[in-house]
């Protein structure tokens, strides 16, 4: 079996991946099975270093080599904060209003991708299979091809791809899409993303659709397909029955058998629709006063990208909304919102999911959303909680038995939450059974295998000439 090379912005030690969870576990597993190399940024920023240069570090973790590169401050600020998270993240989440199209960022983005490609190239073996992840590294294959790399290279976009006219707002949109044609396979989270890709390449660059998945432009053919990412359902169920999760559940069970718990868990990011969710909760208390002193919202929002102003502004907005809801509706013995600006330890998280009567997963846009799937995996099938899910999360294409909502519609979403709180047990059970079957049939192993099968199966003659 040929070696797997994973390239992603951050690299995790597969031996410690359980603590990091999610993707780290999935990729760590794939690498351990085949043996391979995981390559990316070290997470270290060197003050005063030279742009386009970075020290490389390697360590062995079983049959996986972890190789990382430091970034100097200027490269970090333009590649990571500036272009990746100041341009690509907001635009790909449909937020043109939040994008900062500073012309200086693109240079850093190209420079870092070029540097990483230069450092990776000498480490590659001729039959390695290369799998590049996410928006930070779109030009990686183009850089490798320019140095003569003929390997199979796949790309997976973890975030949404917006419709053509939104994508076209990025000054370098055509360059970015041309770069995607240096890959053999481009994977998206949802059918909606693939449809946007297909429309973009048809309208903007005159690509020819050879069939449902094959698009030809710039003298190359790329295979584009949806590979919705899943979770490791068994691993998550095992965590749910572990000591930490059970302790968490026991410590909260008593209070939340009297009051109903609504739960939100995410990074503090504007894509996740947090202010809208709090206003919806406020609406729920006004419109359905039987929830006063009876429904509590726990909102866990972990710190994220705090160096960017949009993120610190959002934090202030959220804190002010929590304060005003608690001030208006709270009692001496009940606070409607418990807001926590920290991470919850991964091993305890399933206990929290299991106490919750309703999960509020209401992003304004999300590539997939794994919290929705983790919540399902952690439920007790005999007495499951209800998932209220935004129709704008990629996960909504699969999780049709959730209560699907439009998070911009505060009134309508408040009605759906009320319905979730009142849902009879047989309906909760029936919905949960179908949701569980869905996350089981397309779990993280399915995702990895389907993507890698596509990558090893496609005709790559364009890149081998
Ligand atoms: P994210 O935007 O980070 O991921 P998500 O898919 O929900 O969103 O994954 C978050 C992970 O972090 C989950 O495993 C969750 O349990 C954990 N997590 C989040 N907040 C936490 C907290 N406060 N405490 C502890 N754990 C927390 C991006 C895309 C998504 C896509 C994933 C994977 O934005 O759309 O689903 O990649 O492709």
C-alpha cells in the first residue's frame, strides 16, 4: 500500500489525538494504518524571522513522521490571520461584509504555500498519495506541480464553497479556482458546495462538465464530489460511557431533571450564529413564559482567533446579550443563560450532551458541523434529546430528522425550540433512531475511505505527462 501524506495547517500527534478529538483522530488513524507523513505549520510564530523562511522539525510517532515548519510573524499575520481568516473564511461563509481585502495579505498566503511546498517536495516518494486539507492550503498542489510533482494529490475543503457571485468578490478568485485544477480530486462537504463549484467553473472559466463529477478547464480534468465528513460513532459512544462523561452527567442530572437544559457548544465564531441564538432564546422566554425558571441555556463558546477584531467584537456582543437576558429574566435562584468562554475537556463533553434536552446547533453557515453528530451519538436511545439544526449547516443534508430551522428567523426558531421541549417520547425516539442510523452509515471511516478510494481510482494522466 502506498504511503499517505497529509498536509494541513496544523499537525497533531496521533498518539495524543484522542484529547484533540475529531479530525485529529480521523487523520491520525488513516496515517497509522498506511504509515506516512503529516506535514504543516508547527503552531510556533517566530518574532523578527525572515518572510518565506522557517525552521523545520521532525519527530517520529510510531510509523508516522510528523514534520512541521515555524512561521515568522509577518508570514503568520498575512497567511493565517490576513488571507486565510480575514478573506477566505468570511467570504466562504457568505460574509463579504466582514472580509478585509487588504492587497498585502495575498503575498504572504502565496509565500507560505510556496515555502511549505518547497520543504515538502524533497520528502516525497514517487508513489505517495497526498491529501491536502482546507482553505489555508488551496495553492499547495499547484506549487508542488510547478516543481514537477506527479503524485496523486487530493484536496478536501472543510468549510462551505459559496455561490459564484460571492466567490467572485475575492480579487484572486480565478487564481484560487485554477489552483484547484492542479488536484486530482477536490472534495466538498455537501451537494450544495459541489453545485456552487459546478456553476462557478461553468460560468466563470467556461469549464466543460464531462460527467456528474468530472470538470475540464485550464487543460486539466478534476474530479469534484461531496464527501460529508462524519465522526467516529463508536469512539464517541465509548467516551459517553467513560468515567469523566458519567461524572459530568451525574453532577448535572439532578438540576436538569427539574429544569430542561438547552445546550450550545462551539468555537466563538460569527459563522455559528450566536447572537441570533441568544435573541431566539430571549424570544422563547417572552413568547412561552412557561419556560421561565424552567429552561436554562448553557452556551459554551471557546476562544478562537482573538487577534482579529471581528472576533473580539463578537465576544463583547455576546457577553452583553447574556447580561441583558439574565438581568431581564433571571431570578435569585435561576439564571436563564450560563455562558462559558472556555473549552470543555473532550472526555467530559458527551456527559454534557447527554444531560441536554435540546441541542441548539444553529450556525448561519457551516461546512458540516460535527457538534450535531456528536450530540446524536451521546444520547440515551431510551430517552433521547432533540436536535434543533440550522438548515444552513452542511449536516442538514443528512440529518433530515432533526428539527431544521432558519436561524435568521428568531420567531420561527423559538417555535421549533418550544416544539422540541414538548416533543413526546415516541417521536423523540423515532427521530433519534433515524439520526443515529445516518451518522453511523456515513461515519468518519466511511469519509476517509470514500475520499481515498476516489483519489486512488481516478485517471491522473493529466498530471503524469
Ligand atoms: P469547526 O468550525 O471547528 O470545524 P465543528 O465541525 O463543529 O466546527 O467541530 C468542532 C469540534 O470541536 C467538535 O469536535 C467539538 O466537539 C469541538 N468543540 C467545539 N467547541 C468546543 C468547546 N467549547 N469545548 C470543547 N470542544 C469543543 C470545521 C468546519 C465544520 C466542519 C469541521 C470538520 O467549520 O463545518 O464540520 O471543520 O470538517
